C-alpha cells in the first residue's frame, strides 16, 4: 500500500544528509519523527480497515458454511420422513450456500494474507520508528556536542591570546624580580664598602692615636730623665 512506501521512504532516508543541509538539525529531526508518526497513524487506520474487511469476510464465510450444514441436516430429516421434494429443496438451498462459500473462501484467504502482511509491515515500521526516536536522541546529543565544540574553537584564539598575554606578564614579573635582586645585591655591596671604609678609617685613627701616645710617653721620659 502507498502509505507503507511513504513511511519507508521517510524512515529509510539518510537522516545525516538531511541534517547536514538543515539550519536547525534538532528541529528537523523532530519534524521528521512527527511526520513518521503521522504516516504510521495513517498506516494503522489502513491496517485496521483491512483486518475489519478480512474479519467480515470470515464471518460471512462461517455463516454460509453453517447455513449449508443446517440445510444438509434439514434434507436428512426430510428424507427420514420420506419427503423427497422437501429434501431436494433443502439440498438446493445447501448448494446455494456452498457456492457462496466456494466464492468467499479464496477472497477470505487473500484478505487474510493481505492483513497478515500489513500487520507485519506495520510492526516493522513501528520498530523503525522506535529506532528513529533513539537515533533522534543520539543525533540531538551529537549536535549539542558539536555546537559546544564549535563554540570552544571560536573562543580558542582569544584564549590563546590571553595565554600569551599571561606569559608576557609572567616574563615581566620575572624581570622585575631580577631587577629587585640586582638592586638588593648592589645595596648589600654598597653597605659592605661603607663598612670597610669605616674599618679602614678606624684602624688609621687607632694607629695615629698609638703614634701620638708613644710620642707623649717619649716626651714624658725625656722630662723625667734629662741627659
């Protein structure tokens, strides 16, 4: 039936290719699922009608078989009463119902085969719909992941520039630290030089004091012991 081919076309479509051409893959997938569900609803209605037609034929077939059997029983009863004319009429009625049975039998068998085939097709496309729904969830998740990845890639240059700026900042900080260390070393060297100068000056002063003390002692000895 045409609706089955339509549903198969939808479900068997290359969804990935459709998504590649869609502006909003998530929206497109949901629309496809909705269309599949609508087509399957139509298919269910068609299958239900086919099954109803097959059941109607089956009921009619059984009814005519029952009627043929009933007329056969009536013919036997008429023969038991030696009423051949009534028996002939009963058998004629039986034959009419048997003809209807012979006509309905192949129609019912074809209808049953058709309804069985349609039920099988319906189950198959319902399974495909369930698979499509599972694939939809997967595709939507993949789309979100891809969009997140694209977002990360779009900000990557800015992040790289920021990293380079931080690296420059770190280098400048190290340069300042080096300058501070050099300045501290120079101050320390300067302090050592000043201290050395003071020590030299102190020793010079001490030497002068000793010389002057020796001179004074010499003068005192000369006064006490004149020659």
